[in-house]
């Protein structure tokens, strides 16, 4: 046994392989590639373990105690396991089960069923858990967890592989037999003759163990399979505490739940540990059960589990959170559902409520916030940042509700990101008690695309959806539709406003949530400004933030020299400048101690003390500066004299430090410049293995030469102190984001060969990608393909072989020399040899990144021919396109290229697509792949002016998409004025085009209050219609009504000047005047009255503007309308007057205004209620008092009932006393009074 194995500890084991039966455990042990010595168990753990390695994974195998079955036993087993093996990421429940055969799914004995989540279930259903409700019906409740994404991804990969090649199950069983010959008999296929399925209604004859006495005419006849390899089925598995041995019960449950298999333990595991269930089918869950197939079923299930593990990389497992640990995504899962409900927290979701699937959540954002956090957290030194967590302002922000926003500022390299990781950890710890998520985002310059508000907001939405999904909070149906529309199978690319609207809808369902954004100074000025405005809208003291809060971390000034404390009034501010020196001192001490382990810098203790003191004093509060000086000292100083010289010449700041580092680079190899290029301009961080290949060739190379790959130490060390290899994920990054900023601020021009700007850097990286893809190793050849001779079977020879009858002789004469094959000359479009993608580390990046890098290429570039060839030669290079084609035809591929170019604003690619005019005309108006609507609609929505300009030459400008909107609708809705003007100039554009819901572009402009766009539409309508432009815009909802409802007086004025009709508009069921009144827009009401709007115009419910003003209690509006109205006591369809509504809503001053004008305060509505009766009904003591003081008639009857009698029925003592005080009498007294 190797020494490495003997050193393994509990935390080295990451996967639990769980079995219920000894025969299942034996099959699992047979799959071990290496067996490890046992380890001691926790006092709380009664399990017994077998340890070993399968493929690249260290695995523990554990089994239920002999004779113990069911979900509870499985729960206990897994719970105890976590005491001993704390690093387990997920489990595999592997063993045997009862299959559910059907006409749709042909399950046989010896097949395999693998649990797979569906929309409603997580892959396993506990079929016997629930409650009996009305009429004795059994209602299942609860939903079990699903397997983690790493397993689901591996399953998808395995399913794809099995479509192209056979499963490796037989090979793994053969390997196991070669290691252990005793495994041979139990892993042998029992034989098809013993695979007998009886009709579900036919029960086993109880006289014998076998089915020898059962009637053969009750056997279900099935088609014989071509081979005996197990068929793998994916679907739902039913788990419960009873053995199913009844065919009709099996079929009934299968119909109800859609299950493929029965077993007894999985339901006890799923909520204890993330788990996949794999079952070999040993019987049909009916009364004909026998044990003949059990060993074989267990063996094939174990072999499938091994095959699954073989396609999962060990790093992907390590990246998963530990099962049940505090690093899992959201800790509200640690609480039971019932606890959360009792505490008034979350609402539990059941099958009837809205639900979104995992795959949809994963599509929302590619940003892996947890992975980034773990990588950055690794850099934090234990004991640092405690000052921040103890700061009074942070504590108040954390625990109270008075500080909605907090800002931590500091210099470059002062440890702000490390503070952010501490804040996130603190929030995660607290979230388990608050039942609220912790949402966070780290802005990193190495991800250029992530430095946009849309990217940050997408991540927030994804994190919120994940929390709500995992906490069983129901999603409203309209919200689900939005998420599907933007991120589903055919998404409509959302812009920032779309995302903000979606976020606003979502975050109301997760109150008391803390949001952390680190490094917002990495954004450019426009993006930073937009992000701060978003924070101001959602997290200011005046916003409806539902207890949520936000903390920002950045430099003192963000781009544009904006001061955040000025931009967001009231934000609380903590600066690192006066607090970090203790942390820096701790960092210096620890780092020197760590470095001394590898090389002792000096034996002079006083000199070592001098180093520490000097670095602390000169640090100016910057960890980064200290880090770089220590690196330089250890790299360049080997004597005490050199150390003293370096201490005397320390750079005064980071810029001077970087300049010195850059000067050292210039003297080194060209590899260093390439490394700087790739780290600066790559669309994502390159892994060290990818980077080694990326720097190993030149633009003149035509064939890949692996011997040119430099050693990792060379690549990692050639840019010492500027570039580092991350120990967590192996990616190469700048030592700090300020290195890139230093190079971008024209300092990179001092390094020979380094690009002068970002456009040049992008182009050079793209050219390197194309060179790599053009190597003869791959199936792409830029040079003209040569012809080769290929021997095809001679058709005549085939006929001769098939038809041997003498009657066919005349038809099968074969010319001399052509008896076997015919030589045919064909183009050699393939490569010299087929590439193995796994052997080429840079290939995936080159294939996915070349197009993104080359957005600025033009036809004059020397690389244009190669660029065009890669883009257009579909048959040669289909593997190397970042776009997805909807088919294999030339038009399908052109459509995919065309759509991707539009979406990515890629003008060079679009120019190539536009050259195929004939084909493009046939496809340009079709919905784009992965988008769902046509190119012109997408470009108009995104505001790509130049792209729209090109597309208008080909696309139909008035086409409605699947949502029923034209390009002009999108441009208007998204406030793209330049695009609107461009579309309006297009030939044939219908300025008043209606959507399927009746919306015109002008209506959308009126809703938005976009004056410039509204004017452009009106002017164009006037120009094209030569008269009253407004008539061209009448729709179900008029622009005037929208402008009145949403409060845009300038647009109202504009529309009136262009002929809007005031008295004939009933959009939203209200006249424009009523809409403005209801919304309280006094200026618009005044404007409409000035233009002659009828003050007594009735709405569809019979109400008038005065009714609306009285209802909302706006005294100014009531006074304004009273001066013009002729119908003071107008009634709505319920017979209620303005006075009635004012009294109902409690607006006393409005009531006085109406009474002063002579309003009837005793008029009853159609239900017989007067204002006084209505006040009594509502137990509104104050309103009863007011009405009585106004002189309300106490003798009024409603519904034939006396007022005092009615009050006594309602039971409000104070109201009864008020009525009696004002002389009210009950029905008896009133009758006596009348008689006397």
C-alpha cells in the first residue's frame, strides 16, 4: 500500500456510498480500485465503514445493520456518518429495487433505474408520507431534496456518451472479477428465461417459492432484446417503509406518481445528505418476487455508480459544499419547515404552488458567487478584520433596521475584499437564524463582462431564486413566466430595466436580506453610476426595502470622482485607513514566519525586526504594498547588505513598485509579455495549463508542437509579483486588480510587445486563437483542401452479391477491373489526424473565445481571411463556433451566426452574414436560436444602433414577434430614441402599429413619460397622415389615458395639441380626467379642465372625477371640481355619492366641503345603507360622531331596520352610547312614540 494512502484522514473522503443489504455492500467493495485502512469513528457513530478509492475519488462504503430496513434507519445511518466524515459532499444510494414495467417504458430484470428530478419532485418520492383528508383520500405532502448539480451534470454527460458508445458497465464488472474471482458467479446474467412478468391482476400461487405452479398463459409477452446489456432508465423512484408485493398496487401508484422503481431507504437520506439513488431491478414489485436476480442487480447498479464517478472530476467534487455544513448555500434549510411556519417566516410550497426548476435557476447567471467567495476567503488571515466586525456602525447595520446602507472605503490594497469575505461569512452564520439569504457579489477586473450592473443584478436574481426554491417559498405564476421569458429555453435577452423590475418583484419575497457588493470602483463611470442609482432606489431610507440592507466596499472615490456618501444621502461610512495597522502588523509577522519555512532570509534577528518595523511604517495602510515588498525581498535579496539596500530604496507607492516589476519583466523572455497579454485581455481567467499552451506558439506556426510548452514554473514566475497562480482553482490572475489598472493607464506601453490599448489586446488574443484552431491537428484547414482518392463499393458488385439467380445475370455484368471497389476523387476536408480534445488544454478557450476577441477586426487586417474562413466554413469548423445552430443546413448555420452577431453587437461577423443576401432574406425575420424573437426586434430592444441600421436593409420593419410586438415597440419601451428615429425613417414603417394587445408605440412612450420619443412619434404621424396625427394612435388603451394615469403633464399637453379627444376616451375604464384625479395629479387635472374636459364625465362604473377626488380625500382636487361640477350628488353604479365615499374613507374635511355646497348626506346606496348606517356597520366610532354632529337623521331606516337596533346587533358599545346621546330610539320606543 502506498504511503499516500496511509496518510489519508477523515476529511480526505468526499463521497458516501450507502447500501441497505450486505449483498449490495459486497458489490460496492468489488468496485474499489484501491482499499484503504480503516479510521476511528466518532463516539456518536455506530456505523462500520469500508474505505477506498474509486477512479479519482476517495469513497466510504457503509451499510444498514443486518435485518434493519426503511427510511428511519437510513436517516440514522446518514446522520451518524456526518459525525465522523465531515467532508462528505454527497452520497450514492446504490442497490436493488422493484421495477415498474409499462407499455411506455420497457423495464426488465437486470435493468438500472437512476433517480432524476422532475418539475414537481426531486427524483425520489416518499409515497407513504402524508395525511388522510376528506372522503378518506390520501394526500401526500412534502418534497424531498434533489441530487447536487455536480451529479446531475455528470448524468447528462453519461447520457450523451451512451448515445454514441456502449456503457462501461461490462468492463467494470470484468475488472472486478479479475481482481476477485469470487465476484464472477454473483455478477453473471441469470438468463432471460428467468425474466418472467405476470399480468398485474394475477397473484402468485402461494404453494411454492418459485413460479412453477403459476399459469403461463398469464405471462406478459415481450419482444426479445438483441443483447443482455442492462438498459439504464432515468426517472422517479418511490421510497417508503413497506415492501410493495402487489402488481395492481404497483401500477396504481405508478399511474399516480409516474414512478419507475420502488425501494425502501432513499427517502430517509435525501434531506440528510444530497444523494443520488441507483437501483438494479431484481423483481417487478409484485407477489412473484424471488431472490434469483438480486446479486446481479446489485452488481450492475454498482458498476453504473462507478461509471458515473469516472466522469466526475475530483475538483468538481471538492468545489461542492460539505453535506449539511455551514458553507452550504442557504442555512434556512437547517430549520424544519414547521419551525419556519410557526415563526411567521416562510410559506411552504406544495405541488399546487409556483415552482421553477434547477436548470432554469442555473441559466439566470453564469457567475458562481460561492466559488468566488471560497477562493477569496482562502486569502484571509485568521484574526484579521475583527475590528470591522466589532465596529459600532457595522453592528448597528447588521442587527438593526435603521441603517439601510453601509459603505466601507479604503485605499488600493487595504484589504477591503478580505473584509467583504468576513462580512459574508458573518451574514451566512446569522442567516440560519433569520431565515433570510445572504446575497453577495465580488466585482473582479479579470471578468470584464461581469463589471456591468446587469451582470450583478442577474447574480442577485439567481441567488434569490435559489433561496426561495430551496426554502419552498411559492413563486407567483406571473413571476415564473417572466423568469422563463428571460432565461428559459428560448430566452428574450433582458436589459437592465427588465432585470431591475424582476429583482423588485423577487426581493419582496425575501425580506430582511443582506446584500454585499465588493469593488464597485472596478466598474466604469457609467456602469458605476447606474449601479449606485439602483442601490439608491431599493435601499434608501425612503424605499420599501422590507428590512433588506446593503453594504458597499470600494475606494474613497469611484469612477467619475463620485463620492458615494454624497450620491447616496444618509449612507453610513467606515474607512479602513485608521483601523488596519494592527491587521497589517499581524500579516507581516505571519507572512515572514511562513516564508522563513521555505528560505531563511537572514539570521540577523535585529535586521529581521527592522524589516518588520520599516514595512509597517511605510505601508500607508496597504496590505498589497507590504505583500509585494516581501515578495521582492525574498526573490532578490540573498545577503544582509542586499536587504539593507532594498530597505533603503523601498518604492514609495504601488505605481513605483509596479514600474520596477515591469522593468524586470522587459529583461526576460517574450513569454512574459504573452502572459501579461492573456491575463489582461482573456475573456475569463485561464488555467495555468491553458496558459502554458497559449504562450507556446507564434502566429507563424502551422502545426502544434507540444515540446514548445514551457514549464509551469516559468509561466508562473516570469511576471513575478504582478501575476500569480491561484492555489484554489489553478487560474492565473493579476496579484491585484490595480496591476491591470496600472497597465491600462498607458504604463503598459513601456513594455515592448504589450498592446497599446484594449482593442489591440483583444485583437491579438483573437488572432492567437485562430492560429491555434488552424493547426493541422484539428479539423479546420484554412488552406485549400487537396483531393484524395477514396475507394467506394462498386454498386454492380453489390447487386451481384445480393442477386445470385441466373435471371439477374444480364443486370449484374461487371466491367473488367471493377469487380470490388470504384476509386472516386473527393475533397480532403478533414484534418491529417483526428484530435483528442482532452489533449489540447487551450482548445476549449480558443473555440469559445476567438469571436468575442475579434469584434474590432476589419477587412484590412492580415487575419481577416482566417477570421472569415472560421466563421463561414461550417462543415470544417462547426466545433469551433460559439453560436448554436438549430440544424445542419447552410441556412440554419447562417441563421445561428447572424443571430449571435446581432446579440453580441459583432459588426464584423454581421457583415459576413449580410453578404449572403438571398439566404438572409429567407431567414432574417425568423426567431433567433436561444432568443425567441427576430434579429431586428432584439437589436432594437438592446439599442444597437449600427446593427439596426444594417438590419433595416433586409428585415421587415412591421413584423410582430411571438409576443405580438414590432421592433418599434421594443425601441420605444426601452427608451432608445436614436433607434426609434432610425426605424421611423425606414421605408414602410407604420408609426401607429398595434401589438396583439392593442398597444401602440405612442401608448408605451406615454407610460414611460418619454417626451422626446413621444414627440418623434407624433411628428412622424403628422408627417405621414397630413392631419390629425392622434387619430392614428387610438387603441384599447390610449396614450392620453396612460399619460394622465402615470403623471406626465408635458406629454398630456403634447397629445392635446395634436388632437387628442377628451370626452370619448375610456381607457382603463376611466376618463382621462378621472385617471388623473385618482392618481392625485393636480397639475394634469388643471390642464385637462383648461382644455375643456367634461368635469362630470362618467366612468364605466358610473363614477365621476368628483367621486374619485372624494374617495382619495384630496381637498384641492375636490375644491377645483366643485367649482365646475353641475352634479354634486352624482351616483355610481352602487348608488354611492361623493359624500358617501368621503365618509366611507374617513375624509372629514372633504365631507365639510361637500356639505358646504349642499351635498345630500342622508342618501342611501343601492344596498340601503346611508353614510351613517355604513359607519355603524364598520364600527367606525369617529365617523359616526362626525356624521351625528353634522346632523345625520337618526330616524333613517336601512333594510327596514332601526338604526339603534342595528347598532346593538353590531355590538360596539361606544357607538350605541353616541346614538343614545343624540336621541336615538330603538324600534319599540319609536313605535310607542308614534302611537302617542
